[in-house]
C-alpha cells in the first residue's frame, strides 16, 4: 500500500482508519487490560473520548477532536476548546476546525486569537472557524488565497477547508488547484474530495481514476469522495468496491454505503470480524481492521453489527476504543 504523509486535518480526514499506515500509534501492549469505564455504552463512549482528548499522544488527541465534531457532541466542546492552546499544531488545527464545524460560539475569543498563531495551518483553521461563526466574508477569501501557497500542506488544508465551507464559489479555486502541475498527490486528492463535498458531479472521472488505482489507499480516498458526492451513480460505484481484493478497501466502501443509508456492506464487516480474515503477516492488521470495522458499524448500524461494539469499547487498543466510541455516539444520535 502506498502511503502519503501530511499534517493538520489532512491527517484527520481518515484519522482512525489510516493513521497507522505509515506510523504506528502508541497503544496498550498486547494482552494488557483496557481501562474500565462505568455506565452504559454512551457513558462509556464519553469517557473514552475524554480520555483520548487528554492523552499524551497528539495524534490520539486530534482523532478525539474529530470524533467530537463528526458526532456533534457539543457537550464535549468545552474540553476541545482547551486544546486550542495545545503545544501540537495539528491538535490546535483540529480544535479550531471543530469550533467552526459545530459553530461553538463560547470559543469565539479563543479561536480568534489563533489568527496570530505561529503556524499557517492553524491560522487557516481559525479563519475557517470565524467564517462559520459569521464573523465576516474576509475569512473565506483567506482560504481561497491559501490554495495558491507553495507549501503543499497549507494548500491541501486550504482545499479541505474550502470543501467544508459549503460555498459553491470555492469550486473555481479547487479546480485551479487540480490543474497546477506542482500540486502533490495529497493536494490533488484533497481537492477532488472537497469538490465532491460541494456536490459537483464533474469530479466523477477523477474519482473513478482513484477507484481503479493500483494503490489501496488511493482507492479508499476515491471511495470517500464518492460517498461525499452522494449521487446514485456514486453509490453504484461504491457497491462495486465491495468486491475489492483488499479488506480495508471493502470496509471503507461498506462504511460510505452505510452513511448513504444502504446496509449492503454488512456482510463484508461481519466477514472482517472473523480472525482468519486478518493478515497475520502484518502485526498492525488486527488493530487496523478492528478500527475500520468499528467505523463501519457506526455507519451501518444493523443489530447484527451493533452487538460487537461492547467488545470494541473494552479493547486494549486506544484507537479501537475511540473508533467504537465514535460508532456508539453516531448510533445514539440517530
């Protein structure tokens, strides 16, 4: 599998699914017990997320921020707001984006201070948050200008935030980014995903190119783009990916189909939960498959899958527990 490295919320686009592809995450040693959490599944999920927000690993903190934002757990945003001053700039980036995603007005002053942050990516995240908090149109223009940066991470993060902006005016800047010969893969992939997020079907050929790539991580990116596009044609493309030879790709397709309300990928997730489905030659495979399966359970939400969540909430791996917590909170929010 080819991997590509990036920072900021480019890490958090697939935070729980792919973070272990190029760097191993710090987890509990095999066989060590997981922390004990009290209460029902939702209470346990809250405790797991809170623990991850306070973890010593900045990648886990960033992933936990993404869980809070994507599950809409405003009650946890007070803890996220504290991370606006985190020493790790990807964590500050993620926290600022979460403030914008959930329009968390109590953090307005704190996120505004990040306009003077030492890191350009964090300043962009602050501009995005202030735009979402209706503090003026100039912040959207800041994002548009940033896609011309010579720094490829800044360009990719600007493309991401333009996609999240929901504004159709962003399309011309995203297509411009796609046409630049100096744009790296991470920029091109993010621009394509962001165009899909904005619902522009002209990006379909690019997404198809990713789906037929020889590299599994490219195919997963294409799958997420198809899921973001949400058209019937995109859904049909996702169904074809359930036959991919790589288990991780099939799970990604099942997850995106679940987000679209289709449970057809349930059997792929159940198959993944069989021990013999995991590549024994890769020591990180069991954790990675559990993470992807947990995310798929949260998206699909059938009774036959939900029964696995209590086990995942008690897994020795912090990444697996966090993925299960995300799934639990997603299902509780339905």
